[in-house]
C-alpha cells in the first residue's frame, strides 16, 4: 500500500499529465478509450481524495455518498454542468474548472463552424467525394454570406466575446448579443456589440451562435418556438452544450426550411446524435472539438492537474467553482 494520496483520472489523457500527477500522488487512470461504467468509476474512486474529470462524468450526490474520502473534482473544461454543485458544496467537496486557457481556440471553432455552415462546405465536400460533381452550376451549394451579415450571440462570456471580435473586426459583421447581464461599455466597444432582447436576437441574427453555460433553467433555450422566430435564411451554431437545443425540433426545422442550416459541436445525449440530424444535409456535425487544438488541450489538462496538486498539497485551488 502506497502512503501517497490517491487520485483517479477518469479518461485517457497525456502521458505528461499522468507523470505530473504521479510526482505527488498514487494515480489510477483510465488509459483505455472507453468510458468507465458508473459502477467501475465508483469502484476506482475507493479511497481517492481527488478525481480528474471531463464533461462526461456525472458527479452527483449518489457518487459523493459512495466516495466519502473525495475532496476535489477537477474538470478538464470550462463547463461543469456534470457537477451537482449544491451536492458537492453540501458535502464539502471542491469543484474546479479550466477557464481562460481555451477561450480563443473555442472561439476559432465557433467561427469555423459558422463559416462551414453558412457556405455549405461539408455538403459540397460530400458531393465531391461521392463522385457526383459533373459540372459547375450557378446555384451549386450557394449559401449565405458571412461578411457584412448580422452575427447574433447568445451568452456573452469570454468565448462569446472572442467570436464577436472575430465577426466585427475580421468580417465586418454587425454584432448583437443577449446575455443575463449587459457587458460594461468598454467590453461592448471592444467587440462592437449591441445588447438586444432575446426576441430581437432571434429575429435579427443571420447567424446565431450559442455560447451560454448549460443549467437546468437553460434546458431547450432553443426549441420549436424560438426556431420559428428566426429568419428562414438564418444559421444556428451550437458550441456550448447539447441540452440548450431541442435537437428533435431543430431536425424538423432544418428539414422543413424554418431555418437554413445549423452547425453543431455538441448534442443532447452525446455521443448519440438525434437520427433526424443525421438524415438532413444542411447541418455540419462535429464531435465536441471546440477546445481541441493540441496546445489548448495540453493547457487544459495541465490546469486540471495543477488544481488537484494545489488543493491536495496546499489546500488552495487555482480555479474553484464552489466552496
Ligand atoms: C468545455 O471546456 O466545457 C468543453 O466543452 C470541454 O468539455
């Protein structure tokens, strides 16, 4: 038996991160590329004081009750809707996330999805790969303009502001946004953004990007009624969390032309994808890769590991979300 503190790493991660943790702790890690079952996860956590998690592992009261030694859950991601924060706080368990280090990379992906969706890039590529391209045509994969259009942003945190700056300064877009609270004037000026009501945002945006955090109160923020408020030429981009959008309603709206197209990096119940979304051509689908550049994924892993080390060895985490 080791006398080191035990920590568990729930998913395959960089060897360097495991080595960083192993300097301080006994590390039990999941280096197979499959999710542990809930039972296996709880069994692995026996005696562990810390756990390195991703958005896929639910940390709730049932798990906390089964793991009374647990003191910290360190998420490798800025979103932490996998945490039941109230239950963690009630049991004195700290949660940490990884903000800041992924802002620009995720904003890049948001913009990449917006471009690919508006300009029908993946539809065109599929057509070409299927050997169906016989001649140039005036209307072949004609999509929507990005430059000069109206960019709507729902959720104006760091990533939302990054997308707004790209749109305003790179593509001459008019930026409108809706958020729980209005940005300070200097932040609005930095991304040339105008605060509007949610109804105005839905009605005026040519491209609407969702960047708000998920919470039960935000479940299905975009459903059939909201999709009907949008322009028939509009695109919807979701790089935040799947539960924000009613995917069944979105699939219907894409099929019947309520909106023009969507670009989705996240899904309700991912990695499962609603079959209606798989069967329509006007949607670009990616595998929750918002923060997936090598340097950013390294920075996220390092920050999650730093949180475990700082809290379990010195009692103070770098980026706590509770306690
Ligand atoms: C995040 O940082 O929240 C990403 O979605 C990865 O989980």
